[in-house]
C-alpha cells in the first residue's frame, strides 16, 4: 500500500471520528462528567495534602523550637538559683517530658529523632545540675539511654543524628561508671566512616583522649593551719589584732603615739619667746 493511500485512510478515519464525536458525547455524557469530577477531586486532594504537610511541618518546627528554648531557659534559671544556694534542677524534667510527647506524634522521622536526643540531654543535665542519690542517677540515666536508642531506630540513615545518639549512649555508660563499655562506644563512633564528618565523631575522639583523667579520684588539698596565737606577757592567749574589725565597729584607734603627734593644732601654734619687758614698752619720744 502506497503512503498516499495510507494517509488518505487515516484522514478519513479521523474525519469520521470527529463527525461521530457529538453523538458519542451525548451518549456518554454522565460518564464523562463523572470522570472529570473524579480527576478534579484527585488533583485537589493531592495539592491539599502537599499544602497541609508543609503547614504541619512548619507548625512542628515552631513548636520544637519552643521546646528547645524551654530547656535552655530552664538551665539559666537553675544556674541563677544555684548562685543563691537553691537547687532547682527539677525544672528540666517537664521540658524533657514535653520533648518525649512531641517525638511520639511527630510525623517527620528526623525531627522525632532529634527531639529524643534533646530529651536525653535534658535528663542528663538535670542530674549534673542537682545533687541526687545513686539510685535516682541510675534510673534517670537508663531513661536517657532508652531515648538515645529510640532515636537510632527513628532515623538510622542520618549520619549526624545516628552519630549523636551513639555518642550519647557512650556518655551514659561513662556516667554509670562503665568506662570500658563507654570506650568501646566512642571507638565505634570514630571508626565508622559514615560518621567521619560529624560533630559527634570529633567529640568521641576528644573523649577517648581524656577519659583517663575522669577515672582518677578527686583529692582535695588539706585544710590550711589556723593562724598562730599571740601570747601576752602575762601568759594569757591574746587574739590576733584585727584593724578591719575595729574600723567596722567605728571605734577610735589608740596607737599610743606621743601626745605631740595627737594634737596637730598645737604643732602649728607659734612658740613663745621670752622678750624683756623693756623691749615691749614703747619708747618715750619728745618727753
């Protein structure tokens, strides 16, 4: 079949289809409307989900930032209270609980993992700021370990978050006194090539280099000897002379100085000269 003839046949088929289009449209009008409605609804649902996802993530970022500010603000208040002799380390427990709740309902895996890591850091900070018993330290540190472990499960493919969670597990082991387990965890972080460019890898290397210093017992210097007691000529012990206490009591200092030095007004007074009486009498002139 020649090409011209084939082109003619195709042209006739197209013309025939166009000619039957009005009749076909009338016969399938309801079907066409239904398909158009379904396509429009599907397109609208798709774009709505994209918009809603972006809006939800934006709200979650704002909420997460607020939770982190609660932790940092709590640390500042605890430090101010410590300067006044008060222990308010418990103020970090509520932000840690809020971070746990946020991680449970967060739709983003990376954000949930980061919230769990920050929750574990808040639990550990509460122990560092306060004075706690051994049992409480162990229980809270185990909660922090569980939070780090859950963060690893939420986002295992993110090198930065995975390295931070693994390094946190090493810190927990070290705080529990398991130094050998902590050293192995740090070595795991430094040996992983995926963690090489992360901050946690640098921290792990530094921790391995300084761990031996933290394992040593802390020895405080001896208490200084009291000042020597002065013995008076009578044999009784005399307290050391404190000029500052006398000044605070507004008491005059009697340093047994000569009388001439205690009377400055007399030192400036002109001395008396024994002049003869004749010199003091006016001379008789033109008597």
